[in-house]
């Protein structure tokens, strides 16, 4: 996400924020989602993943990313510049009921009764 990259370059955490574990946790969550998103996109081609499944994964990742951007926005130590970047990072995921049902039917419910607990 380009906005997050710009955030890191132009409004990186100051000394005080670098010692604030709560602030860094929110930053770490954002960073992790970017990394996982990249890995999912790279591997979706390798494993020939269904586009609907990838889109549904990103549905929750966009929501999670926005949640952590909002948390960072609300930190007492966030600067006005950082808060502006956080606002730009918040997005609404594209909800698609048909896609959701397709993923549920073909990738989740299809696994019903396949796995069983060890005795």
C-alpha cells in the first residue's frame, strides 16, 4: 500500500513513539498485513488460487488494515501528519455476497467431514 509506505518515509515514528509499545503494536499489525498481502498475491498464481478466494481474503484484510489504521489514528502520541496518513489508509472493503457464498460453498463447506480429531 503506497500510503503506508509514504507514512513510513514522511511521518515515521519519533523517538517517543519508538518506545511506546502500544503504538508500535499497531504499526506492526499494519506492516504484517502488507507483507502477508504480498505473499498471498505472489502465491495465488503459483497455487492457481480461485480469484474469488483471493478477493474474499482481501475483504477481511482491508477491514483489518483499516481497523489498525484507525487505532493508530487514535493513539495519544500520534502527530497530526500521522493522523492524516491514517485517514488515507482507511478503506471500505468491497462486499460481494455472491463471492462470499461461492467461497463458503467451494472452499469452506466443501471441507465438511474431511478432517477428524485424533482419538
